[in-house]
C-alpha cells in the first residue's frame, strides 16, 4: 500500500446534499468509437480506468465498461481532465459518443463535512483512497484533486468522505488524518501515526490498570508493623518509606530537584545513560524491586517473565498494528489518561490490613500510574499549530505530611517560540500545574506561567475556608516572589476547580494579562 509521505492541511470542501452517483454531470468524456447500442441514452453502467495519459490539451483514457448484465468491454475516450488509473467510475450515456462520468464511491453515504459532536477536534481518522480525479489546475498554480476516502475506523466506518486536496493521493493508499474542524483535516506521516498508535494503546492500558499512590503507601505502613514479614522485603519497604521527602525538603531548590530526579519519570533515561548508581534512589525502580520481592512470597506465584518491557512491546507491536483502527477510534480513553490531575483511584479498601497479595496489586497499580504520567508527557510533547515546540514533563511525587503520605502531582511545560536559527526571536514560556490534597486544607490546584521573567498564578481551593485563607496570604506570596527577583503579574485564588476541556492542556492561557 502506498503511504502519504508528508502532512498537509486539506482545504474545506463545499457542502454536498446529494450522493456521489447523482453527480454524473461533473465530467463528460468523448468516446473515440461509438457505443453501437451497448448503452442507450440515459442508461448507466460502471467503468474502471485501465490507462490514462496526457495527449496535447486533453487526456486519453482506456476504460473497462461493465454493463448491467455483466458483459464487459473496453473503450477509448478523450477527457478534458485527468482521471487516475484504477479509479472506479459511474458512467451514463449521453449519446453514442459521449459519456457523463462521476467518481464511484460505492456507497450513497458521501460525507462532505464532519459532525464535531461525533468527531471532536483532534480525533484521528483512518481511511483508504477509493477514487480520485483532478478538478482544477490554474496556469502556474498547484493542481487540485477530489478524492473519495472509505473510512475504516470510528462509528461511521464504511462511509465515504469526499475531500479536496492538493495531494495526488494514490488509489488504494491508506492514510491517517487528524480532525482540525468540520471541513478541515491534517494528514499525519507514517512515523507520527505509529508513535500515536503506540501511545494511544499504552495510555488506554495503563489508565485501566493504574491506582493511586496513597493506597500503596498506606498498605506499606501497615505491613511494616507486622512481625512475620521477610527481612529483605521489610528492608525494601523501609527504604521506600524512608526516601519520601517532606514539605520542608520540597520547599528548597535542591530538595525539589532531587525529588523530581527520583520520581521515576527518568528511570528509562538513567538506564539508557548507564547511570546505575542513581537507581537505588529512584521511586519506580524501587517499586519494581518491591514487586520482584513480593512474588516469590505468594503461594503458587509464577516467576516474572524474562523479557524486558522493551522486548515485550516489540513483540506486541504487530498486534497493535492489527488492532489500530479500533483503538484510534476511542479518543475518550486517551483523553482520560491525559487529564491532569489524574483522579484518585483506590483499588482496595484499606479498612483492614493489606496482605502480600493486595500489596502486590497496589504496587503494580502504582507503577502503572507512574507510567501513565510518563506516556501522557510524551503525548503532550509536540509542535503546536503555531509552530512552537511544546515539551511536557508530568509526574507524581509522594510527600510525607506527618503520618500521612500525600501524592503531589506536577506538570511542567516548556513552550519555545520563534524561528529556528534566529535566537533573538526565540521566547520560552514556562507553565506549571500542581495538585495535592493536604490536610486540613483539602484539595488544592496551582496554575502558573513564567514569561520574560514575569510570573502569574492562579490557585484553586475546593473548600471555601481554604480559598479565603490562601487569598489572605497572596500579598505575602507576592513579596516573596519579588524578593526572588521575579516580576509578578496577577495572583488570585478561587474556590472550586480549574476549567477542564479537550484543549485545556495545550491551548488555554491560564492568566490573561490583557484582561
């Protein structure tokens, strides 16, 4: 199958209120020999373009005509416009030497615009090009083609999409496009499609398996007090609990940097870089070590598979490709996994002490949660529609708050704008989101942005008394930021939660300085 080599936007297509078969008058071709009664005026048949070549100011075609009774014959014709070899046509006899021709989509459901309720912006469509014809080429300008694409995914699989594009899409080629609007698509190259496919598959899988970190650490604290725990397992539990930072450590630059480095989000990078000396302090590495120690202590437990995660993914990739169309038609699963903050998800009621089997499930769910953050970071790191490079780091740091463990969710985004090679035109916009539930304040979220040394921030508290308390401390926060050498824009605190939406994580400006 031919592939589309580069992404280009599709121009909007005009509304069409009739099926493709009714558009036979779009093109008339002249036969180089008479029909000799094979078709009477007004009768229709199907035809396939066997050959097409340019001759002087027209195009010479060799058509294979299939009549209603199954009889087939070949005809030579002259066309004012090019028809791609392999195109399927619906033809209607106008006379003995003239045929009205239209691209044959094979289905009366020909779509010329998309319902954004069914296809939200960002939805990936996959299809196969079934027909194509050139509809315009002004002197000195690029040619324009009309094509019929058979949709292969989404609930409208099997429907035909009528598009206009400057790309000469080969008949039979498979393509993937991202919805930009009701009448606008953006083609994705093969490499980007495979990357998004793997991310979509993995995000959906991790989302269904992940669980909150507080459930695991509550279970670890309970198990550590039991007397029948094996020594090596107890040592791993004590190490996990002992490495957790508290709020005082996270309030210093060095303490925060250390916590981010040990959060597990950089584990794979450390392994690739040969930084084995940093693994004993890495949260994800310690969770995997804990799982490895828990398994042999379970009755009838199977050993861990020898294959690494990377080789397992490579072995599963053909299955990903086979199931791609169904997976990419479920944007909601991917969007849920990319939400921030990830919602609490407790897999087991902790009213009673956790045994080893429950602890194993909680540890595996915690690893999946960390991996959900990692994959979400990859999915959000991209080039924006404005051409800016957006890099995202999303992670979760468990923090000690007296006897409790409070997960602190963090999302950092760096957006680089300006033209490459012109350093003076480049600007870097930093965004940060924090989310945590700290007793007695309750759930809090912080959103801030830093541009050209100026910082603005908005805080959200779900409890009314907390919102009033934070609002009363904003002047103190402003003075501390000013003393740190920053310019300070708007600082505010509101009760409730930040607005959510499909574009929030990419396009929303949290603080509008011009408002």
